[in-house]
């Protein structure tokens, strides 16, 4: 699926750029990354994977908010 199809299917939609939401998503991403590192150090690799994924998701979401796009998750 390409970007245009994502907008057509309303998986993405244009909004006003929202720097506060972007900042909050970065804060969440940083927190989840720290938790991923802690879980890795403790040997909880399955939990590490979940936190790592969540960190990447919120990092990408921050870029979308900054660019005036909202995803439908």
C-alpha cells in the first residue's frame, strides 16, 4: 500500500501540525527505549522487543504529528 492509498483509506489524515503531541510522543519513545534497555539487561528479551517496538512507533508518530498527519492505529 502506498502513501496515497493510506490517505484514501483514512489510515492517515491531514491535521494541523501539533508540536505538543510530537513532543509527548518523543517523551514516551524515550521512556519505552529506557525500559527496553532495562528489560534487555535483566534478560527479558520478549519484553525488550515489545518496548523497542513501542519506542519506534512513538518516534514515527512524533514525526507524523510534526508534519501534520495523524495515523489511525
